[in-house]
């Protein structure tokens, strides 16, 4: 696992619980990427009715070729249950811009983020987070594409009872953070709903809001992390969460 994993895997109940139920991996081969696109089609197009590009039961767009994708699998059934991607645009296509700039530029706080001065080589974006409906079982999760509610506060009892810990969404977002830190990018953005911010803040992440709320597949705002801020947040996590992050990191980078 490497010295970066700060908690002994065998003694970390979150890692052991996750390993009992799930696998997480980088989605790189065509066959594995197809599983990602099928999850997105099922959640975004069929379940929530979004009008997104799709073909033969797969939801794809022009950003997929410039993204690092992760896929979550339920071990017992082999079912592919969740996915996330981090978009990193190449220098070779300067006309292309990240989705948050296309859809949320008018709502950005210009004293924090100037769209005209953003260097595409220095920023990336989390998007297309999806969890299949049958694995969104906690109160409020059914109406959430990524399986997060506004309440991710984890009690000691839930940590001890690993079947109740909400592994799916946290593992996907931790994977995205690991992909960001493994890159050369300086900032990572996400256009999301305030409930996501409330949820992930309970894991110890400090979101920096960079826009007003705007109507973009629901009421969303743009948030960002710098490399330094996310490294500090991970370092300050309780030992069990810090170890869980480093385990996820070891699986996707």
C-alpha cells in the first residue's frame, strides 16, 4: 500500500468494511468505461430524465476523452454501482472550456474567479457523479443522483457497524480528490448543490464558494479547492477517515 497510508489497513474498520462490500478502480479500458457510461445513462437519462447525449444505453460527452474516471463495484453481486470523473482539458484544444465555465460563468464571483484569466492547464473539474438507485437507501438519497443527503455526520456507532457507514458517495469523492492530487493541477472545481457541500464538509473538507446559486440541473453553485487546502483537509481528518482516504488513493492512482 505504501507509506502514504497512515493507518494500518488491518486495524482500520472503515477500510475493512469497504473492502468487504466494494471495489473501486480507475476506469481505463473500453469495457470498463462502458460500465461507467451505462451507470450515467441509467441515472441521468432514464431515472432523472436529463436530456444528455446518449447512444445505445450509454451517456457520453465530449469531455470523456479528457477525463480520469473511477468505477465502484459491489463485490457480492458484481453490480457496477457508482462512478465519478475528473476533467482535465489539454493545451492542444484552447477553444474547449470546462463545463462550469460554460454553464455558470455569469454567476461567478469575479473577485475570486476571473474566467478570462483561468489557465486550463492549471484547473480541473469533478462531474458526472452517479450512484444507481438501489444503492441509495438512506433517507433522502433516492432524490440524489450521487447518493448524498445533507446529513453525512457519521456517529461512532455507524463506524462500528460498518454496514451502516455510507461508503459509496464518500469513496467516489475521495477518489476524485486523489486523482486531483496525483495530477499537476493547482485547483479543482465542482458545480454542485449546497447539500453536497454540507455532506462533504462533515468529512472534513472546506469548500470555497466561487459563485452565486444558479439553475444548472437544479440550484447549484461553483466551489473549488486548491492543492494546499485539500492536502490540509486530508491531514486534519480523524485517523480512520485519513486512513480510508489513503486506501482509496492507493486503488485509483
